[in-house]
C-alpha cells in the first residue's frame, strides 16, 4: 500500500482540496465524492495535478492548471492503476 510520502505531496493536496470542494458543492462527504469517481476520471485528475504541481503553482492557479491538463491527459495516464491513490486520498480525507 502506498503512503502519502510516496506520492507527490503538492499533487495529493491539490486533488484532496478539489475533492473536498466538490463534495461541499454537492452536499456530500469527501469520501462519497472520491467513491463516485471512476478509475479513469481519478487517473486523469491525478495526472493533471501531478503535471500542474510541477509548475510550482498553488491554490487557484494549481486548480486551473490541473483542469486544463486533465482535458488532454494521455491514454497511458487515464489507464493507470488507482488503488494506491484511492487509499492515500481516503486516508488524507479522514
């Protein structure tokens, strides 16, 4: 099982913040929002946040860059295994 230390912290934090905001918008718990994402969507979002975090952006600039990058995520990214990521996100949402 991956720990949060094995995953890029800025990307994990950005994706967690996105999930928390999306959950609040829908009156859901953050874990419900995570559970509602398909593996493909989660993998695309993860790829986007990893790539966006490489720019050094934070806050809204990070989220905007990630949204842009999610739209053109390569097939190799959207087919990635998400089990370790889901576990790390679930742990960070507790």
